[in-house]
């Protein structure tokens, strides 16, 4: 049950993100995204294999929430497909995806101007 309640991105379109926060599903606009970074992480503690991961900072009700989406998550393809369409400042996946596979640290893809 705990897994179902954790905060997560469950979908994405060019209009916004479908998220689950505290067990409630809602759609938010891309304007709520304040930062995006890409990196690599182990999918579990027993694996040495690393997957691509996006970290999205989303502002909801004057609070920042951090959402992690790995390439094994169902939301990965809709998210990476719509990311550069909704936020033209972000390069297409083919560009940053290739860069992150050889990077030694996460790469900042987007930071909303203040």
C-alpha cells in the first residue's frame, strides 16, 4: 500500500503532468516545473546496473516536491517525449540522453527563471 501512496509522476502530455501526491491524482501544468536534472542511478540496492533518471522539482501550493522518474517507469516515455515540446529550453532526449550516459554527475536540463 505504501508504494501506491508515494508521490510520483504517472503520465505526461504536452499540456502537463499527471501526478500522484499523498494518494491523490491530479494534472498540473508544465509551469509548475521549476527544475529538471538527469542522471543515472541503480534501480535497487542489489543491482550494479544503472538506469537513466529524471529528477523534476514541481511547485504545488507553495511547496516544492521532488519527483524521480527512471527509464523503467511507465511515465518515462510520455515524459521524455513531451519534455522538449512543453519546455523548448530542454533539448530533445536524444541529445541529453546520450550525454548523461558518459557524464560523471547529473546534468541540469532546466531551471525556471526567477
